């Protein structure tokens, strides 16, 4: 049976690779397994979510609008305006906002909209931070582009070095996926950095898509946003979109609710495309999402819990494994010398499952895999479990 040949160029999904690595191994200890490999929030979502779903239970039988209800889109506009100090009226709920069934499908499908058959007479390029969310690479590959991996290492503060991108690459670029706070390193793009990326997008006629899904989990200062950078530049949202989700902000990963916002022309075209291949969000879920975007109390409580978890991490493993306290997100990115070997040892000798950092990155253009020395730990468990996990990690590593 003939298949799209691009499938053969996709790397293994990281958790498939992890199962291949660890499933044949039985832990030697009787300790309860602690799974720190998956970034799945463990906090319970606010009661507001279930109460709103129940209140709108009579609406499950209705087809929802693809773009989102007016109430949800306005709630998103109001939140973005407050959160990023945007000028009043800068965003229009009908033109600049589209709801998504989570951001994963939105990020993936977006490449189908903005990647042309060729750019500058050649195969187009999609820029991807390295390490990266696997969806970025999959979206680039299946859209027929060359994914160009921009290493984000300790040497460049875990953000791609924009000044180092060759001009010939920028001329071929159709799309740049940028993640801030970064997954997995927790680095945050400064406002000046975002402005530089926006100016490159406009100079070289490509689209900047900023994944800001971890923006509400931060340690000290709230991360700047790409729409905020656009507002300060003062030329509208041309060629810029941002993606946000309730999965991390509200511990509501199962709700599958997010949005894309920004350039009105792109949002308009994206609406047309999603009418063919997008997934509608049920009306009760849209009502719950509206309530969650309007409430900040549960977000502040959520953020405080994660800060306490990083307090535990810092008190138990600071000074080891290249530990640093991330500015955002809920991952630790630990330098253990060899990520795969450390993952095997931790599972075999401590019943702790972590993700080798090399599974979230790749070697490109003769450079070593920038994640190969690392392991990624999701700091999502309760405080007692984390204290036990770090004690085991210290014992084994």
C-alpha cells in the first residue's frame, strides 16, 4: 500500500522510544514507581470547570461554531489584553482569535496553511528550536518543508541564536516555531528577543508562531509575549500568531481547549482551512473554557504549588547535575552526562521513569544532539512524592 514517503523521515515519538528503552527492564527495587517522564499536570482542576460543564450539560447535542463562541473569544481577548498589557481594542474577538481543540492539533495543522510549495525558488524551511516539541518537526515534515534545527543550549541561554541563522536559510524560511517558556529547558524569551524574531519574520516574509502554552507557570516575572512585543513595535500583528492552552494554566489537559491569536489575515485563512480538517470544541467545554479564562485565582494557586515543588528540587539537588531553577514551565533539565544511561539506571535501580533529553532533540548538520547529556523530569507530583523521588535520584546518580 503506497503511503506518504515523508512518514519515513519522522523520528520515533519520544515516548515510543522510551518504552522501547525501558519496558524490557524490570526494576530491581520494590519501591513504588514514580513516573516523571510525562508532562501531565497532577493538580486537580478548579471546581469551576466541573460546575460549568454540568451547568451546560444540555448543550452536548448541538454542533459548536468552529471559531469558538462569541463569549469564549471575548474572554480570550480580555485575558490577552490584561495579561500582556495590550492597548484597548488591539485585538478583535471576531478577527484575531480562533479556538482550538487543544494546541497540539492547532500547531500541527498551521504548517499546512503557511508552508508553500517553494520559497525563494527552493524547498521551504521551517525553523525549529532544538530540543523541540515533536509536533513542530512532524508539522514541518508533512508539509513538505525542510526542518532546520536551531540548537538551544546553555551557551545561548537555551534560546536559539537568531543572529547565527544564515541569510540563505532565512530567505527560504516559511515558518518559525518558537516556544517560550521553552520545553524542556524552562528558558524565557525576553521582550527584545521576541522583537528581534518578529523583525526577522517581517524582513524575510515568514510567519512566527510562538507556542506560549507554559506562559502562566513561572517562577518570578511573568514571561513576555509575542503579541506584547508586536504592540510595542507598533505595526500590528502582521506575520505573528501565538498559541495558548488551558492544559497547564488550569491543570485541564483532558479538556482539550486552546486558542490561536494574532494576524487577522492568517486567522481568517486558518478558519477556512480548519473548516475542512479541524476539530470543533463542544459547547459545554467552550463554556468551561470561558469561565477559566475569566478566573485568575486558580491560576495563582496553581503557580504557587509549582514554586513549592521547585523549592523542594532546589533544596535537594542544587549543585548537582547542572541544576538550575527554570524561569518557567514545570520541567527540570539535568545534565547527567548520558541521558539514556541515566534513564536506564534510574528505572532499574530506583523505579523512577524519566525521559532522555536526546529523545526531544536531534543531531543536525554534523553537530551532536544537544539533548543527549540530559534527562527531562516533569515536576508535577505532590510534594512528598517529589522529596522521595529526589532522594532516590541522589542515591542512584
